[in-house]
C-alpha cells in the first residue's frame, strides 16, 4: 500500500455511495474500497484521516486557460495547475489561445512536456481548429493529436466560415477528436461590452445581444446534424441556446454542451458600478437565462460544468469597463459555487454534480477517469461538505485574482487533492 484514506464517505456518479470506508491506493490505482478497519495496513503506509470528509473522483475541467507559452505574466503551467489542485481538479484541458497559438505539434509537445515537469495535475492540451485561430485554414489536427492534443477549438475566437467549421467537424471525426465551438457572431456582438438589456442601457455601454451566441449555436447544431459529426458547444449562457441544444439532442444530433458557475450564480447586475471583475465573454445574462441554465443542468441538456478559468493581470482589469479584459479566475471557486448554488439549493444531488464535474468531462475527453472503484486511477478529491468559508482572492494560488466572488460565503471546501496516488494539495 502507498496510501490509505481512512473512515471516509465516498460519492461516485456511477457506483453506490458508501459511508465510513477505507480507500486503499497502491501504484497510483485504487486497490480496494473496504469497510473501515478491515484492511491490514502495512508499516510505512501513508494514512489520511477522512473522518467527516467525502471522497469524490477528482474534478475534471474540460475548458480552461493556462496562458503558457507567451502570456506567463497572467498565468503559467506551474501556477495554473497549483490553482487547479487547490480547487479539487486532478485533470484539466487547456485552450490554445496562447502566444503563439497552440496550432501545431511543437507547441502541443511543449505544453505536454512542461506539464510533466512542473504541473501539479494532469494537463491535456486542446489544439486550435485553424492556423493562428484566424479561421482561414485548418491546423494540422492529426499531427497535434499524435503529440497529445485531445480536442480542437478556436476558443476566444469563433470560426466565422461555416465551410471551414464543417470541414473541421468532419476531419476531426476521423481522429475521434471533439470539436469545441466558441459560439459568437462577431457582427451581431458589434464590439459590445456586456449583455444587451436594462443594465447596459443604464450604464451607457454598448450591449451584446443574446442572438450573437444563439445564431452560432444554431449554425453548429445544423452542421452537426448535416454531417452526423459531433459538436460541443462551449460556455452556454442563454435560454434559447439551452433550448436549441435540448431540441437537437431529441432529434439525435451528436451534441454536447457545457456551462460555467458564473452563468448559474450571477446576472448582469454584477456588472453594475462598472465592476470589471464581472466582465466575461459571453457576458453575464439576466435571471431568466440563469433559470434556464439551471433547468438545463437538471434535465441533462447541459452535460458538464467547466471553469473557463481565465486569469488576467490586475492591470488588465483595473481599467475602464470597455477596455478591460474578459474573464474570471475560476479554478478555486468552481466546486464551492456549484455545491452551494446547485446542491444546497436542491437543484442537483451531489452524485449528479460529480457527474457534471468529473465523469461527463472524462467521458467527453476520453480520459478513462472520473470514477472511484477498484482498479481506477487514484485521482481523488476530499471535501468537507459542511465547511463554510469566505472567498478571499488575495489567497488565490493562481496569478489571476480577477473574480467577482471576493467575500462570497460558500459551503464545501477542498481538503485534499490526490493525483495518481500522490497528494498534490492539502488544506493548510
């Protein structure tokens, strides 16, 4: 035995929940989950007292930004993965909008190798759909997959050309790689700064119509239906987007989608007083959209919760609202927000939340993780579900302190994160 977690409660999305058990870990895998006190613990075995704690499969983030290479002043692989570990994530998939763009095998290989050297958690890079994410020519998708890319996306930029998007979906299907679509019609977005509505009018800021997202969601779902190729819709934020995905799934379209904690916990009221920490893309919407996101999570239309972790230097947020960068530093608040606003309010069970934050992302990215059972890779997070705490951005491990949740009281704290049997984070 390498590690034993004693007297812990276990919650898994597939297996039956268990109370007061010991998790036995050896050679990076779970060797058994047994009634506490049954296992013959060998001398030298590391023991974690799990009394009062809940063990879950390590969280998996299918959409984040690590910024390296080229933008290390915002975040780097070492700081980003340490932040992920503190947030309970054991595997993360990083988007390609680095500098230069991760659109070739050399950059994908760099990310993979750097993460092996300095990463606290598993890092799976996402390659660009198009060269330079310029939407003009397909990137070398096959080469990137050979070097470790697990999906393709031009996240941060939409693929404007319907023809190129169709080709990407068909070509990626040959390599069994998901296509993740950033759905935004830039003409309709019209260089707006926040959701178009009462608050944007009140603040005198150019708004972004919901249709800017919904038109592109519709286009990509139509392309998926026409080609029989799968499509994944990133950061869904509006009621109609949820309904479009829901109806497409009913017709048998190979569609999946995700949302982020800020789309079910905040409205554009958070932008009042020109609060740049609440400036994101797509923008925060209104209460009706928040309600629709929660409905989509409840009925399974929305498959997973991701962070869209987007760290920025304070100088990029401490400016006028119109010129501030979009994004929230999300690793370290994702579980607390999801547990507090979804499970505690009765919208999801803890098992369903584990499914949204671990099992489904693993299945989508084909990682063979996200389960706690005999023989599974021992990626585990230990949480204290009763612990209440206040968010303090000054204590974020991430370089990005940009979060609208500073001072929020959340429930459910991360106590320890274990990756392949190795403790990578321990509270305190």
